[in-house]
C-alpha cells in the first residue's frame, strides 16, 4: 500500500474535522506540530511521528488531480490534504488511509488512492521502542545519513510536492544529497526531474528482479557509506542496468524551449510575461496556473508571481506553470538577481501524440516577440522522442535534437558583423527586429538528425570567438 494518502474535498477541513481524522489511531496516540504549525503529526506514545499531515491546499487550477493522480474530481476548486505515513511502522499506512477517509466522509470528498480509504480505528500494535528513532525532523525524509537524505516514494507519479521541496531545501542547506527511491513503475514529473538534475542527487529505482539502478542514467547502484553510489568494475567503469535500455518507440514527442531573459531591476518589472508569450504562441492561451510546488494551485497571474519573487529577493525564486487540461504543457521558471539586473531561466515542455505536429512554424515569431518585448538573451528550441504526458519513466530516452537557436539583440551586437555571425559551412542567421539592433535566429534542422548537436556546438563556439 502506498505511504502517501490524499483527501480531496470540496470544502476546507476545519479543526473539528481534522481532529476527527487524527483520532484514527484511537486515544493512545498523540498529536504534534512542526514547521511553525504547517504540519500536524500523529505520534506514537513515545513521540515518534507516524503520520504527517500538511496544511490543506486549495487547488484552483483545473485538471491537476487528473495530471498528478489520474484521479479526476468534479469541476471547481478542491482542497488537497496530503498525509505521509512513516515507512518504519507497518500500521502507519493504514492510519494515513483512515485519516483521509474520515475527512472525505465528513466533507463529501474522495481519497487517493481509493483503496486506502477507510474510517476504521487502527490500533498501534508494533513495538515502536524496538525501532530506531529517525534522525530527521523533516517529514518527507525516511533515512538520513551524514551525506544523504533518502525519500521513499511508492506512488505512480512522483511530483515536486511541498514535501519534496522542503526536503530539497533542507538537504541543500546541510550539504547532503537528496535521493528518491521508487519502484520501477514510477515516473517523475518534469519539475521533479529538473530538481534532481546533477549529482549527488539521484532517482534510485528499486527493482525486485534487477536490484537498484539510477532512473535517469541507468547506472547500477548499491548502498555504500551511507549513500547510493554506482557499482564500478576494477577499471572504475559503472555498468548500466539492462532493463533501463529497453524502451518501445511510441511516436510521441516533446517540444522543449530553454530561454533566458534579462530585465532592468526597476519597480515596474513584471516577471512571467516571457513565459506567457511562449504559451500563447505555442498553445494559443496563457498558462492555466502557477505555484512554487505541485499540485499547481494558483490561477495564472504574472503580478502575483512577481510579488512573490520580490518578497524573496535577493534569494532566487523557483516556480512552476502548467497549461490547461486539454494541453500537455508544463514549465519551470527561476528568477534571480545578477549584476546586470533580474534574469529568468525558463524551460517549457509541450507534448504531442504520434499524429500531432509540433508548431515549429511559430518559433521565429515567438523569438522576435521575446527579443522585442521581453529582454531575450538566448532561446534554444529542440525536439525529442518522449512521452506526450511530459512524465519521465525509468527508461533510456533519446536526447533532444536542436531545431533553432536565437541570440537576443544585446548578445548579437557583440558579434562584429552579420558575416562574422555565420560559421564556415554553418547555418546563416535570420535577422529579427530593427536593422540597427537585430536578434540573430539560426535554423538548425527539423529535430530528426542527431548530428545537429555538432552543428549547434560549432555555432556557439564560433559566436563566442567572434564576440
């Protein structure tokens, strides 16, 4: 049974309802709060947390329960109350299910996963005194060592929830790796994949038949010195799990945009407009919503997004945006201060089925608008064979292949001439915008030839040398 249980209710759980849910273990269990009251914990008599419940989230963005849980709810906002059970105590999962079931029964909602729902009292029969006390106060972390925080996730889709965001912040602050352990059937959302980018963070797949391997690289892993690390032969070479390399071709594709913008740090700055322009050019509408974690719960608002980033400054802000339910569109945005002003690093992914055509013809007009109105620095567009739903399986996926590359006019003017902007035998750029300060837009291919990466690398090296 999954260790995460979610109550989805049409109204906010009030204090009496929460207390009724927390009575799932009977009168012998206690209640504690952490994170300044944002997390309520159902505890064993010795104080050990059994179930941690985060403050309810009002999800106002349609389609999020379907995207993340495969569990549609009635139209309209829904309150998402997530309970995470300790993996060390066998009754904890049933306690979480009883807590969520009681909320759903009182408030007329539903529970995910449905089979976890119950209203039974679940007595604690495990001798918790025989189980070592966890060395962490972070609810999402199951195992903590000097070098690594391990999170065990037994759910089909691992989203970048506030639980995981908190774990990632904590591990980064303490110089530890975050390693997420899942079954081989699990997938990651793109925000979770982005957050795990770069070692020593890892996605660890626990396969009953093939042991442990890295879900992103396929490297065979073992537990050594308090962390999951690759198994190496006498020459120091890591091996790849055979099961990782077996993937079927479905014809589905993803269009990926990676762009950076730069703006003067003034009081009139509004962030998120470049991302909105990309959504409008490629999907026809603005994003449906944004948030700092998944589920994405707030209706799209560049002004509110900017207010949050301004309140956090000079610390960077990392945000998520999602398209409407009939679109497969998901983005991350990182806003941060530099000596040159305020910059946005944006990644946008759009998914397409076998018979769909990605709107490559819209890229040039998008690049022109980004340069003219939104402080474009660079824009790289690429295609790859990958899932239409934008989730990441524990299987080998081919790398993206570049389609276009654009230099914003501030970057392009560092190149001495249009002739110097074209490498020998390389693509000729199209000038976008006014002749006196054009952006340079390079067509690279249609996203089917892997050798385009060499062309792109030669292009960027040439432009740097000329600049």
